[in-house]
C-alpha cells in the first residue's frame, strides 16, 4: 500500500509535514544566503580607495598637519588656488595643498589678488594618499612678511595619460567613493562649483598618481572638459612640476 500523497488545505493553521520542511529550508537559505551574497558582491566591487589611495610605493607618508590652527604659506593661483608650505627636512620641495571652500564651492575668496603673497588660511585638511586639500570658509589673511619666489615650473615633457578627471575635494576624502563612474554626477557638480580639478592617472607619472588638471594654456579645465568628468579617458599634453605637485596641461581630444 503506497503512502498517502500530501493534501493542501488552505485554511489549515499548520502546513503539511513535507511543505513545512521545504519552507524551513527555504527560509534558512534566504537568511544565510543574503548576507553571503552581500559579502561576495562587496568583494567584487571596485575598491573606493583606502588610506593608501594614490600613494606611490616607497613614497614618504605625509605627516598630519596641525588642526585647527591656521596654516601659513605662499598662495599660488592658476590653474587652481594652491597653498604652498615652506620646505622642511621631510619635504624638501615644500608641501602644496589644494584650496577649496565648504560644500560644493571653490571658496568665498578671490585668491588671484593674493597670488605670490604669504597668507594664513584657517580650515580643516582632507587627505587621502598623496592628495591634500585645505577646506576653508574664510578668505586667506594676508601676512605682512616677505614672500619667497613662487616655485619655478619644471617642464617634464609631453605625455599621453589615461585616467579620470575628478574633483579634488571628494577624491581627497570628502566622499567615498570619490572617484569612478558612480561618482560622476557629484564630481561634475563640484567642478561646476569651481572646486579644483585633478587627474587621477592609471599609472604613475614621474612618481605621482594624481596631477592638478589645467587646459592647454594653463587655465581652468572646465567647462571645456565637463563632458569627460568621471569617465576613463586618455588625454595628451604637457606635464610640468611645480614644487611637489605635477600640473597636467591637457588638450581636448
């Protein structure tokens, strides 16, 4: 005599023995499978960059800067506002920070008028790897002291570089991820607000993974490069060293 086949009763308070075991196994599979799927998908996703982002092997690790005390240095303008700190034993070329305002704006100050002057700038520092940005909500204070000569531009030749146009604030740690296609809309908004533009190269250029981006004449790259923000692109142009940073004077493809 064969075993009776299970019979589904819609109004029963408990499922049949066979259906109960199936539902229990299915529930356990869902509860265990979803976290496991999350771990697998997270492991396969692009790394949004850890603390070693844009740091070249063997490069000197940047020490913490004093906060919240104002930083004193030489203000440089073009293609983006920069604060150049004096050289020391660990940084013989000095130390150069991008300058930006709070939020998604480049800053409530006219740095062009202070180009080549010693200034004090209050704010907080964003840093990821070799990128540093001083974020300030107040204008630089002009200091009544002699200013050294601005660092001379050292031509490094003409380069064809593959990488990505990003905004210097998010890439320096203001956002995670601060680079990549998922960050394209945010980067475009930041660059429209005149936050400094950088070029993150796929391969190091003269020991630098990140270059300050300019147009071919050395001016601000936007709006001409706006459609290329957040995409992997190959650009060609001259590269020059200014103190401890590289400036990429790219041409439109």
